[in-house]
C-alpha cells in the first residue's frame, strides 16, 4: 500500500464574515495551504476535491469548486485543466474531500492532490436562509419517517420531540434527545456536559483562529440560555463562515521536496467512512464502525491515540464519541471528560482547537479544520495549546442525521513524522 502524507494544511479564522465571499475564502485557504507546504504555486496538483454544502443558498447550485478556483487559474496559481470534484456530505463534507484526495495518492493515480472545504452559513438578518442550508442534512422527501422515529425515541428518553421549541435547528433537538437518553440510561449529568463545553471554550481561548476566544465556566455554561434541555447555548456550535485545506502527496513526491518541508510532513495512517441508519438507541453508533475500521487500517488501538478532534456539534457529542472511539467504556463518557483526561495536560487531550462549540462550525470546512489542528499538534507548532509531543492523532467528523446516527462519519488517523 502506498504511503500518503499531508505536506500542507491551513485553516482560515472562523467567524461571521458577511463581507467575505466564497472565492475570497477559497483563495485564502488555498494560498495558505501552498505556503505551508513551501510551494509558490500548485503546478504539480493533479486533482482537487472541493467540499461545500450551502452555496446553493447563494445561487450557485452546481460546479461550485470550478467557480471558486477559476480566479486562481486565471492568476496562474492553480494549474489549468485539473479536474475538480465537488463533494457534499453534510457536516462530514470536508473529511470526505480529504478521503478522496487520500485515495488519489493511495491508488497511485496522483502524486499531489488537494482537499479544500469552503462554507458560509451566516446571513445577517435572514435566519431562514441559514435554516435552509441545515435542512438539507435530514430527509426532506419522507419527513414522516424521522418524525415517527423521534416521537418513539422521545418516549424512551423521557424527552418529547418538540422541534425548534428553543429556536435552534432540529439537529439540536435530536442531540438533546440523545443526551436525555444517555442521562436516563447511564446517569450522565448536565454538569458533565457543561464540563465538556467549558473545557473546549478554554481550549478555544488559546486558538487565535477560533470563532469564540473566551472562557466560560461550568456554572456559566449551565446558566446560559436553554436551547433544548439539557443543552444550553454554550454547549452548541455557532453558525459561521470559513475555509480549510490540505495537500496530500505520495512518498516519492515528498522525497523530492526540501528537507525542511519533509521534516514537517505528517503521515496518513487511516481514512475510513461509515454510513448511518435508523438504529435502536442502545445500539452503538456509526462512528464505532468507522473507528474500528480505522484502527485496523492503522494497525493500532485506541490506547495509542495521543490527541483527538471530535465532532462536538453539541458538547454531549464529545461525551458520546469518547465512548464510540474506545477512549473510555460505554456509558462512562461523562465521567471521562470530568476526570480531565480530555483536557490540555490530560491523558488524551481532545478538541484542543476549541472544538466546534468554540472554534466554530462552517459546515463544509469543519473536517479539514480538524486536520489542520492535528497537523499543527503533531508538528509541535500549536503554541499555547500544544499537547506535548504526540505521535498519533485522530479526527472524527459526522454529517447529516438519520435517526440517532449521523448520515455519514469519517475517522482519520495521522502520525507524526519521524
């Protein structure tokens, strides 16, 4: 099997950027990624994977990547005639783009491939347009199916399905129902969810690219506005805009680059995907399947993972994913987070970027921003939030909703250069 390396990565700062367009974000992420790889231009790029979910709300329903990259072709910064594949997988979009670039190199068809995710979800004064982007992440053809599923799940969890009662998206309500079920079955507490949120707001305060760069105490998290019990606003990811990118290359391409570039390359040990289904609430989620595949592919187990970035669209998600990824026993995610194991300085720091609740969540860019954080950590370049000298890092990124599952899940394992 061919070895695959991340030779360059970059993320823009995340936030509400109404004056910054898709093409501007694309340019910033692309040029930042090139510079990180020590390249003046991308002449050797043979393939591009462009991730986006919401550009249709701005009137660009098709050829999104081609539209955003064309100005760079005109400036001689992106090579002519390179095929661009547009990717959409809900919140897992950018990780799917990464997976495509990884397969390019793995197959031997390309020596240098680009993955890029670009998103805008903030419309000043027009929440309905923002809502329209997120609505695509759940079945709009047969909504009665998921309404019935959540009605029955509400009876089991003790939390009736009342969509949008707190003013958020339906996804916040589904996460809240999952949290309520977990609390009823395993004894997880709202305070433990608040501890996960407070931890990540602390991490985000150390990240200059985070959307929210302030600390929030556990008590402040609990006292914040309720979105959907047990989830308060501080436990939920904000809307925002941003872009991120990664350049993946083969071992022979890497060998021809300058020593300083080779020294910063990070090896991709695994990239796996799994699909969601309408599962019984007691059945493990799809991230368990993706993680098992990734561990087998990398030839390691969860105990080898030193740091992680997981998809905390709500802070309960980090508790749950800690269990699915094998970082702790099932039902013990709340106690695991509360122990400090996932905090900076703990056994396995998680979401050192601030996670989605603090770093932000521009849907189609999120997965690659996770990769950028892990690459920084594996290189020892994360500054105040650096977690020692990690060897193995894991990214878990889910997108869309099918019942209590996401519609799609990615797990990626990276290894520091030797």
